[in-house]
C-alpha cells in the first residue's frame, strides 16, 4: 500500500471498510472489463477467419484507414507559406 493510501486510511476508522469495498469493486470491474474485451476480440478473430482473402484485405485497409490517409496526404499542397 502506498504512503498516500496509508495517509487517507489514517483519517478515520470508517475509511478502511469503505476502502476495502472500493478495492473489491474495482478489482471486480477490471475482471469484467477484461472478460468483455477478450470476448469481443475472440468474436472479431472468428469474423476475420471466416472472411475470404479479398474480404480480409479490404477490412484491413478499412481498419487502418489507409484510403483516408492517402486522400489527406494527397491533399497537402504548398500554399506559399514558406516563400520569401
């Protein structure tokens, strides 16, 4: 436990039970969030594995926003800002 946590807990005996509840709920919420994230990623992996090669490549390009990046870079032009 960090010194900041010890300082907070030293203010009142009522703090410790609340702290323990908070810690338990935080630990539980992290576990739930991890499970949700892993479930989502497993479904995404299954979806990709069912795609054809061409579909998978299109999805990869879409996810990385490559077409949008190409348009943005192509639109950059010298507007005379650096001319003397």
